[in-house]
C-alpha cells in the first residue's frame, strides 16, 4: 500500500490517496477538491473504490460529489457527520460563503468498524 499526499481545497487540506500498484485500487481521504485527486488517479490508472472522510466540514468535502460522480466510489463518513455532506449550514460552508455540492453518504460508520481497501 502506498500513500500520496495532495494538498488541495480552499484551506490547503491534506488529502491522502491510499493505493496499490498491484491491484490499482485506491481510496481518497478528505478530498477537499476533486481535480487534483482525479489527476493523480488518472495518471496512475487507479480505480477509486472509496472516499473516506474524517469529518464533514466544508474544507474536507469540497471534492466529494465530483469524485463520486467520476469514479463511482462509495462515500464513507461517521454517522454523526453524515448530514454535513448534504447541508451547507451543517458543513459550515455558509460561514466561508461557499456552496458544496451535496454527496450523500453510502456508508455510515458508528465506531469500531474496519474497511478492507
């Protein structure tokens, strides 16, 4: 498993892409912007299976909707933050005078789960 750090989004958040050279599968963690992540995925011919979110603030979720549309990856977040993926108020995007395209969660965690990537 390899890790690529991509600094992106309006507040220069660290997004991580975990990937395997063997299977070409990857997951993106906290994609604040889609384009730099998609560029890396395309350049390395990766298949994005999951988008993992540490929390739902606007500066961590800005690229989720586009990344999900273009890759078909499942969006994963803790159940307490799932509402942030569909609400500019809950994600605090309104505070920064921004709009984040809604991207509902596919998988909601409650704590203690593991995910094989």
